[in-house]
């Protein structure tokens, strides 16, 4: 099985690179290739999907994709207005052994952070929670998730075999989403810091688009933080 396997190291980029392609434009029949590059985002690559980067670019982010082995110094050298923790394979606890100290220090910088999938699990570990292997993994594009802040239900795309143990969150963490299949955790936000994450894939392509608003929430968070500073 995947237990104790750090697979993010294998699939991650070895060199930083800039991403400059947006989502598909039906009118021009091409991918978007220009934006206003409002904010720089350091995107940790744990096995990042291109459509995540396209969604970020189309919201006028300027994504720099960075290695899973990046140090705090490496991350800050990209002058990020926000940090994104991507999806990816493997046991989050195995990847967390070397990555959690980096994420913990970045959290102290109060830079907005958004994580999905493995990124959600790594962020949760950095915030003091625990992860565990699921009895039944979530695979597919029709998983109902309840947004506990709005009481709305989102149909989501999921692909994970580990979960964040919802009984291990500190008092600083608000649980924002849960699975309607088995009640497992699907999302969190920090009470005081500009940090949030979800277990599923808001960029689903192909798949449901119910959760695309999360990218827009990230933009609002980065924009608000930038104006404060």
C-alpha cells in the first residue's frame, strides 16, 4: 500500500518554473495566454495538476511552481503574495517529515495559504492535526460534501486514501467541510490566520465545478492581505 511512502518527492519538479497559461477560451479556441499578473503565488508541486495552475493564472495570479524540497528561503525568494499547496500521491505523514517544519515557519510569516488534497493534509499536520489511512478511500467525481459555513452541498471530485482525523484539530481550527458519504473531514480554515484548505479537487477537469469559488476565495484573501501590508 501507500502507507509510509513519500511519493511527492518522485513526481515533484526539480527546478522552479513560471506558469503562464490560463483556462480554455471557447471563443478563441485556445488557452488564455495573458493576464494582469496581480499577485505572485508560490505553488508547492506535490504532483500538481495543470488545470489548477490554469485556474490560478486565469484569476490573475502569477504562479511559480516550486519543488516539494524547497526551503523557507527558497519559497520567500519568489516574493510570494500567497502560497499554494497542491494535490499529490503518497502518505502525507511520510512527506510531512521534512516538509512540515518548512510549512510551520511559513505559517508564522502570515502569508495567505491555500491547500488541496495532499496539500490539505500537509497543512493540517503543520497545524497540529493527525492523518490516517482510510478504511474506504474516496475516488470519483460525484462525492457530496457539505459546506458547514453555508449549509450548502457541493458535488466534488475526489481521489484520496488518507484523511485528516477530524478529532485532532486544535481550537484554532474551524472545520468547514465534511463528506456526506462517511462524515470524514473535507476542509478547514484557521480562526485568525489567512489559511484554508480542502480535501477535494475544486479544479475538477473533467468533473463538477461546484467548488470553483474556492479559487476566488483565495484571490480575495491574497488581495485583502496585500492591501493590509
